[in-house]
C-alpha cells in the first residue's frame, strides 16, 4: 500500500468529516500507534504482519487528515527503546521501513501530488546505512511540499531530542552565536526537531507518553482510546477531534524572536540539511 490511501472514505464518512470540520481542527496532531502486536496475536499472524497492518492504517489516517485539512501529523514509528526488542522484530521493522521508503521514492509523483512533506525525526546515525540513505532521499525529495507535513519519529525518544537540542545550544554559546541570556523556553522549543502538537492520540488502552514529545506536550490535549492501532477508524479520529474541540486551550500567539536567535536557528537548519545531503552523497 502506498503512503496516502485513496478510496478509503465512504460518503457517510466524508459527511461526518465535513461536520467535524466546521469546528476547530488541530493544526498538529501526534499519534502513538500502539497495539500492532496485540492485533497480530488476536488475528493469529506474526508481529511483523501486525506492523504492516499498522503502516496501512497510517496511510488511511493520512488521507483522513488531508480531508480534515490538518497540516501537520507526527507519528511514533520506532523508539530508541525499540532497539531492545528481539533481533527478528527489529530486523522486520527495519525491512518494513526500507520497503515503504523505497516505495515512496518509486511513487514520488503521487506523494508530490498529495503535497506531503516527509521529515524523519530522531537519531539517524543509529539506523542501518542503507535505510539512513533512503530516509534522507525521501526528506530531500519532498522538502518543498506544503499541504501536509508528516514527521516520522524514528530512532527517537523525547529525552534524546531534548539532549540533542541542549548540545546545539551549548555549541551556539561556545561559538559566540548565542549568549547564555538568549537561552529561554522559546529558543529550546525552536531548537527541537518537532513542534508542539495540539492533540496527541494514543491507541491500545495504554495511558503513558513513553518518552514521546515530552517537551512539546505541555499544553497538548491528550486522547487515549482502547482501540488497537490497526483497527483505528475515521470515527475514532473524529471522536479524538471532538474531544479536542471540547478541551482545547486558546491557540498560542506567535512569539517574536530576536535576530541573534533567528540566525542561530537558520544556521542550525542549514547544517541539518547539509548533513542529510551528506548522508545521500557519501553515506
Ligand atoms: C507499537 O505497537 C508499534 C510500533 C513499535 C511500530 C509502529 C510502526 C508502524 C505502524 C509502521 C510505520 C512505518 C513507517 C515506515 C512510517 P507494539 O509493537 O508496541 O504492539 P503491542 O503494544 O500490542 O505490543
Ligand atoms: Mg506497545
């Protein structure tokens, strides 16, 4: 299945999407896609097949989010902790990612038509070399798409992301690009790879954050549902959005940032792209 699943929305579902869309829709929604192995067990298939079903559900969810006009989606696809799972499962998940990113490159015209920009957030150095090249190519090839930004947290934990941001800031101070007085919560927020989500959904009945977007969820509406990720439906998504509409705080005002901080952030962004280009040209 490709990254955005077409023809997965019935007339009734489209009608419900339209009704929910008349209210406020989150501008950034994050998913902890949990329950793939329990789904596999329930259906007497191996864990890997459960993860493939999980990917199919992600592609359906992306179509629903595009229909809802949600411009940013972040998914927890592989935590640094997941490296501790059995070799067979880790290899299976890496193969799944290889397969899907290769497919994305083969179907680039389609993904560009949908306007989906891919960003893989995490410690890319921990990935097998061939996968690192593939995800880097996907990021470069989709970097100018603007309808939906899909952040895939891979080899990621929130605490690791915060540590990497701290290292960047310390380097900025050491290189005289920043002064210690420049360090505040706004600078830390913008140094992180992922932005703040307005709504976070976790499936499968677990009610933990599991080291996902720890800094970014300070003001986020949380929604926990018992449904296993591969069984998630558009109605589950709409229920999450209605929960958001009932509980959302007012949207945050955009905070101005000093020229010094902006220059530091621009430089960091340039260096990030240079690193991605380097992964592709000399892995
Ligand atoms: C959690 O379920 C799910 C994962 C660790 C992997 C999620 C990955 C995908 C849905 C595929 C995404 C792939 C790409 C390339 C974007 P679990 O294994 O913890 O299941 P359990 O809670 O039932 O044990
Ligand atoms: Mg789990």
